[in-house]
C-alpha cells in the first residue's frame, strides 16, 4: 500500500510508491522461497532465485523452474505498507544546473531560446527515457511560467479575466526548444535503487535561467513574471 | 450550452431565406462555416442562437481560382488551404503568411476565410460570461477601467476591442473586395469598407445585416515589382492573437516607392489603414529614415489606454521592418 497522497506534488511518485513496490515484491519473493523450501525439502534461508530458476545455495543441482514452483500456488499477492515519514536527515537533496542561450528582439519583445542544457543530480536514473522526458517537460513548464502564463484579475471587479485554455497561454511546440539533458548520477542510500526526484526541479531552475540569459543579452533585470513582450519592450527601450 | 437546431443548407439562397424567415419569427439564427469560432462563442454563452445554418453543405463555395488578373477565393475555403496553396504562396505571399499566422494548425484546418473575416472580438471582457459589456448590451466598456494590455490604441471608443483577424490586414493591403449575398441580391464592395468602427455601431464589427452572407473574396493580382509582408507580434508563437500586426504592400522601382499600402492589425477595432503614411511614402526613396518616419506618421493620433502604450513603439518598429524588407 502506497502512502496516502494529498495531491500530485512533491516530486515523490518514485520516492513514495517505489519503496512500497519494492517491499511488496520482497514479500512475494519470500512466499516463493517458502514454497520452494518445502518442495526441495530445505529451509527458506537456503534458497536462491536467479534467471527464472530456484535452487539450493549449497547444491545448485537441486533446482526447479520458477514456473514449476509456483504452478500450484494460485495467485501470490505481495503486501507492504511503507512509512512516508522520513527522518529529517533523510530529506533527499537534488541539484540542477541549467544553461540557456536566448535571442531577444528588442523591437518586438520576442525572446527565442536558441539552446537549452539541463544538468540534474537525480541520484541513480531508473529509466532514462522517462526521466529525460520529465526534465524536458519541466523545462517547458518553466518556459510557460517565464514567458506567458499568468492568472489575470480585473482589479475593479476582482474577477479573473483569462480563465480558459486559450488565454492561459501554456507553451506550444513552437516555444519548446530542444532540451539537452545531462544526468550527473550518484547513489542515494535512502532512495529507491539509489534514485532521487526528477519532477519539479527543472521548473524552478528554468525560470531563473531564462531571466539570467535575458539579463545577459539586454543588461536588464526582470523581477516580475511572466516576461511578456510589453515588459521587455518597455525595459529595453528606456 | 443552450440547445439549438442545426440546419444543413444546399444553397446560399436557401441560407438567406432561412435567415430572413427566422428573423421574422423573432428567432435567433447564425450561419457557420468551420464553426471553430462560433461554437466557442456559444460555449462561452456570448451568443445563444435557436438555429445554426450550416453552410458547409453548400457545394462549390470552397475554391481558389486565378482568372483575369485576380484571385477569387470562396467563402468556405479553409485558412490552411490558402496558406498552403502553391500559387498563393508564389504570387500572394503576404496572404499565405497571414493565413498561416492565424490561430493554430487545428483551427486553420477547420476555420474558413469568411469566418476569419467575420470573427467576433477576443476581448476578455466580451468573451466572459461574468461581464455584460457595452458590446453585449451593457452600459460600459470594462476596458476603460480594467486591464487594457491587448486593446485598441487607434480608432476606438466607446468600445476598445481590436479586430482579431490576421487575414484582414493583409487583404485590405492587397486591395481585396468582398462579395456579399443577401435578400436584395449580391453586392461586391472593397473589403476596407466592410468593417465598422464602434463610433458607428459598437454592437457589431462589420456591415452585414440580417440575411447577409459573405460568399467570396476577390484579390487583385499585385503589380509586378510589388512586395508584401505580414509581420505579427504576440506572446505565444501559435494560437495567439496579434499584439500588433503589420501588413505592407509596396510597389517600388530602384528603391523609390510608387505606391504603398500599410495596414495594421491588433491596434484598432478594424484593420487600420495608415493612409497618411501611405501618402508620405509615395515618391520617397525607401531607407531607414523614411521607413521610420512612415511608422511615426502611422501612429500619429494614437491614444493608448493605461496598459497598452507599448503597442505604439512595436507598431512603429514593425512598419519600419515591413517597409525595409520590401526594397
């Protein structure tokens, strides 16, 4: 059983769900060892499982196919509940360094990202394709936050005036650059198989990186998001 | 959404007759082509018609023809087909690019040229069910005290919408005409005269009256040696309306302008023709100084609201960019 989730946040799908999956799998493994031990007339501690075969550690000639061991077992259900309340010293720290190259059109206020590199310490990467996609997706969300997404409230009537998908202005393919992802891997002893978070870190880094790149290009510091054409044109033409 | 009845019609005449009939019965009815715009208005509760008259079932209104020195574009021609048409790309590049800058690929594959010209405003007060603004029969234009970052700087008042069409500025710059069918028969007028300022009527954006339907756009082939460009500035590169758009069509020889058309989108309630700038450019050698001056003249008389003065400079710069690209 995975810990109760209060919502999709905290970059903790792997950190919370992972340990429960591992513990449940270990529970099933224990059940298999007990079955094999009785079939091979030995103790569960003496059993080893490798490459689909169950055998006695000291005498590997005594073996059975895993399928044979479980053939009569029916359904094996692994059960586990893990504790989400990590002690404070177990708080995983993840690090990232982002690099952006931008072109700023000082006439139109348009900013084009010409190159983007995201380096992340997410511990050991469990699945490179999905982890890279998480980073790319996070960067694109950061781009939306940097350039166009904003909840706009009419100040006279205190009414939101852009509460729809059209005016929310999430980025499109045209705003999404090719993101080069670099993982600086290490082993986190508290993480699942040494892994750490990947979900949110790319968003936080992206916004600041883009603002710094615009500063580098224009000499102007932007301290308010999103950095829309009106703000850029006003700043660079002063 | 309020329920409605859809009627597939087979001819323009049938559509015109139905519009008249429903008007006499005090029922509300509207024509739809691609539907990408009108269905959104219905979902947003801006309009609640009793009947939708589906024009897509009329045969022969979807075409691009080149004949006798002009292009004829049927009202139901999709924006994507105009954008991708090889001859349009070759001879009317400005129209192909303006069509290609509109909305998103999905909308361009459904939306028609007539629908693009007849769009309602995308002002967030007009589109919100929370505001009964002047244009929807209310007492005030909320833009005046509200958030006016995307609103008009020219030709506005008492309503401050901007005309949302991308193809309209390009077509006006090309000197296009629009054909309208109605109870009294057909008429063809310059597209420029199709749009209405809010000072004339703040409840509608064009001259169409009950029973009238756009059937064709006629674009004269540009003179050889003329160049047209469409530049659009927006927050997002797709599915976003213009903050400022500029259509320029310039005839010149050896850098000297014989005729120039400068039309802006996103700055006024109608495609805004910069007639004084056009006059200024006639006979001028086009260089950085004269192009900049044309931009300044075009924005003379601009009256920005509290949030949109940035549009003035962007418009001036875009005009300069468009003109300089032409020589």
